[in-house]
C-alpha cells in the first residue's frame, strides 16, 4: 500500500513525461472577480513539525461534538487531542504509539478512533477518559462507522471488522484474500443503509453485508486494471442504487438488490466522492471536479483545480469543501464551479474537514487545527 498523494503526483508526472496532450487548468473564478481568503476564527499549532515533515498529517483527521463543544484531532504521531471549540484551548491529550488511520468519529459523547497498529479506542469527548480499548490483527486505515450497537471499520488487510460499541469486543470479522496488485492507501469508510452495510476493499471489490457480517453480494470494480484497483471512495446509497469508485476502474452505479452494474464511467483516479441535491460530485486524479447525473453517470459540469492532488471532499451548507495538499482549502458552490474563497494555512490539507452548522474545523499537514466561521462569508 502506498500513499495516494504520492502516486497521483507520480502519475501526473508520467503523463507529462510521455508527452500526452495536456490542457491548461481553467482559471479559478473568485467571488466578485477578486481573490477571496477565508478568515480563521482560531488556529492552534498542536504539533511542532519541521519543514521536511509537513506532509506528516496525511493520516488522521478531526471530528466535532456539538453537545460538548469539543473538537477532537487524531494525528499521524499517534497523539489524540481534545480542543475547546470556542477558543481552541487544549482540554486533554492522549499519547499513542501509532498513526491514526482516519478521522475520529464522535457519537453520543464518545470518540471512536482506530490506528495503524490495530488498536481501537473509545474515549469520552469531554475528558479523554478511556472507555475501552481493543486490539485486532491488522491495521485501521479509515474513519470508522458507528451504526446501532456496532463500530465498523475497513482493515488494510482487505477485510472489515465490527466491534461491539459498548465494550469493544469483536462482534464479527470478515477477511478477504490479500491483493497482489499495487494499491493506494485505501481510506473508504463503510456505509450503512437500513439493514445493509457496504464496504470497499483494496482489491477493488465492493461488498454488501448484513449486520451479522454475512456477504449478500460482492462486485469487482476493476476487472481490467492491473494496478490501483482499490476502492478509495466511501460508497453512496441513493434509493435502489449504490455508487462507488475504484481508483483504476472508474465510477460505478450498482443495483442495491442484485449487485449488477447499472452504468460505469471510466473516470480514472477517483479519490473522493460526494453528493449535492441533484448530482454526484467526484475528484479525479488530474484534479478535475465532475458533477454527474446519478441516473446516467454523464458529466454535466467539470472544473479544473489549480492543484495536482485533492485529498478531501465535503458537501455542506451549499458548499463543496475541497482539501488539497499544496494550495489549501477551497470553498466552492455545490452546484456550479464558482469559488467563494480559498484558505492558505501555509501547509496543505490531506484530510477532509469537519463541518457543523456554520463552523468548519480542519487539520493541516503542518500540524495545526483551525476553525473557520462560514457565517462570515
């Protein structure tokens, strides 16, 4: 497994080296025809990183608990920190030994976070007090899903595990054969819809499971790809259709009932996917944003970012929040390629942001957590 940002940059370099036709990126549209910078409410440096380490926070992420007004950041160093959402003051700190595999999740005042050494913790959001700790064989590389009495997460060894939410005991586990193909750092979160769970794997398969871990169907999304088969996007379920993308195989619409392919679009290098009121939105390996019709997969609008690698996509409050590794955080209109503003924090953003109401929280590659008030735009 290798990091997505590095491979995307290498792929872009290979295309250029091979002399393939390239179009210049579309110029960024700025509000009222001028560049707009997003103003931060506060910024807190929680890691002192040297310049050469500034891509270190490519793992982990942030979560926000409105009830306790607590922001929780899980870091590549293994540290987990709780901050006051109003002031950014540190409330508690836990030192760990391995990098966080994805952003933490907070549900009913409990923080759930898995790390690369197979350790999973449940902590109280207000104090950081340990509720339970579990260890499993494998590595947690993605943000967990809290659903009912389970905490479910994809494992880097091409499997998925469900822990009992109350105790951390393993409720069930499903392991798949290890993939021999070159794959990126898979970070897809499991999706729950009704009694179904949908998980994407490093071998390019999308699986529908019931809540006991029994497989209902499994669909390969990259039959013709010899590398980068992995499913890096969290599946989306809209009615009777499941949408997922393989990095090397493109975007698929799958029948929820039968597991059959409804349509496929050969958009390569998809690392992020979201939905607006009436469209799917994906980011491809060449930093193109595509708005697509869910019924057909046809691109209705496309927009080029001034960036090689885009590492996060969140849709909220009528905005697309796009985290990029070099040029910061973009805030675009969710329906049209209109850039409302860009936040340059002096380091990239390799994890998606957390949004609640008008508050946006982000973790930078330079080791800082910041808050942006969207109501000020």
